[in-house]
């Protein structure tokens, strides 16, 4: 029992530190719901707060410059997806803002970036390693297919369940290992996808409660986000994880090539 409590406390602390950016966004959503600044729309205030916190994370050393690059990629990917989904009526941002593009406030990209921030922070803090990572061709193809399906399912058959089955086929031998205190633990990679997707769904309920965005069924008042969204977040987490893992692989290869090129 002492060992369990010690590991749990250490893991909880590392997870909490990894979630600094998401927690800040929730706090900013709650604060901006209660406090209004004359002449500054709420969505614009959220953008300024997110930018300030991002600078603080890098300047304080809580986030590295390489992690900032990954987060920026997620910000752009998220904005593209947001613009399309808002255009298709999947959800909306009903409040006015100066920093809206095609109906999407720029701060929304930070919600995707916060997922990347968590992945990068947890990867570093828990010394995450992957065992049995599939061939890069399979992984990149699967990740691209999942991302494209978020767009194409509005026009053709939704492939999410086929893609979900493909995930378990591609990653069935893959394990994620991580360090908690002085012990090395592991779990099947698909299970980690499910757990992260579930907790993001919980976070999504909190975000919609504070008016971060609104689904069509929430127009008359807040309601629980549909459970079907867990599958969407499950797939999005996989895309996020693949991007982080592949970027880390590319960086590792560049470092190895650089070290080989140095004169002895």
C-alpha cells in the first residue's frame, strides 16, 4: 500500500505539472465568464491571456523551444479544423471578437495546443518511451487518414470505426513505458489513447459549460456533451500522439547524423 501511494502521488504530481496549460485555459475561461473588460471582447481577452501564458511557459523554462515548435504546429492544425467544422455547423462561437477568422476566434487554436503541451510535458517528465512502434509508413498513413476523416465524413461515409479497428491492428504490439519515481511502468498504447480521450471529453464538458464554444444541442442551455465525442477525441489524441512521436524520431535522427558528421 505504501508503494502504491508513493507511486500515485508522484504520478499525480507529474501529471499536474504536465497539465499547466490546460488548467490555465480552464481558469481563464472561468475568469473571463465572471469578469468583463469594457471594449475588449471575451474571446480577444482569452487570446491575450493564452499568448502571455505561452511566453511565460517558455521564459520560465517550463517549456522548451522545441516543444513550442510542436505546439505551434498543433495550433495551426487545430485552427484549420475549427474553421471547417464551424463552417459545417458542427459547433459555433456565438460571441463577438476582433480576432475571429471565418467565425473562429484565434484563441481556439490554443485549446489544441494545450493538448500538445500536455503530451510534450508528460513525455519529458515521465521519460516516456515507446516499444514496438510500427513502421513509419503505416503510422503516418493512418494518422493522415484519421485527420482527413474529420473533414470527409461530412460528404462521404464516416470511416471512424474502420479507422478505430485499424488502430488496434497497427498498434496491437505497441507499449508505452514511463517512469514513476524510480520504477518503470508500462501500458498498451491504445489504452493510453482511450484514457486521454476520456479525460479530454471531461475537459470539453467543463469548457462548454464556461462558454468556450457551443454545440447545436446546447443552444438553449448547457447540456452534457454527447458520449460519441469520446471517439472523436480518441482519434484526435492518436493524431496528436503520432505527430509528437514522429517529430521526436526526426529530431533523434538529425542529432545522430550531426554527431556522425563531427570530426573525431
